[in-house]
């Protein structure tokens, strides 16, 4: 009886806690480019050299920026009020004039994460 009551309590508490957040996909604003070569010298993509860069704006970029933690200091682009946060190949920034944006990319041949912009 006690174990059944405990199990019921755990289920009820779990349900109550889960009601505050639900996994779901949301629409977002963004752009992308498919290319070969590098971002600094892009070429037409080929079957052996194909990458994609994403540039995301708006609410989702703000959420990503805020989740990433402290700003980088003394980095390329961090001037004029611009704030930059970067983790591995994901880069997000905020500028008072332009708002939030994040960029990242993937090598479509290998599936590896790559940067989505250059400084």
C-alpha cells in the first residue's frame, strides 16, 4: 500500500512539474547558404565539397544568446555596443541596432559542425 501511494505521488508530482514546460518545435527567422570552399572564399558546392551556413535572427537567437553564458571580451567584432558569445562552432551576438543573431554551419559531406560566419 505504501509503495503504491509513493508511486502515485511520484507520478502526480512529475505531471505537475512537466506542465510548466512542453517539448515542441517552434518557427523561427533565419537564412542559410549552401556553398563549397570556405566562407572567406566560397565556391559552387560539389558532391565532395558541400557546406551549409545558418544565420538565425529574432526570438530564438535571443534565447540561444541568453543560454550561452558570459560575453567574450576583446574579440573581433565586439565593439560599438556589440556583445558576442561563442561555444565551439556556435556564435551568437547582440547589437543594439540590429538585435540578436546566431550563426553556425555543417559540413554536409561529413556531418561535422563548422562555423557559420567569419570575422
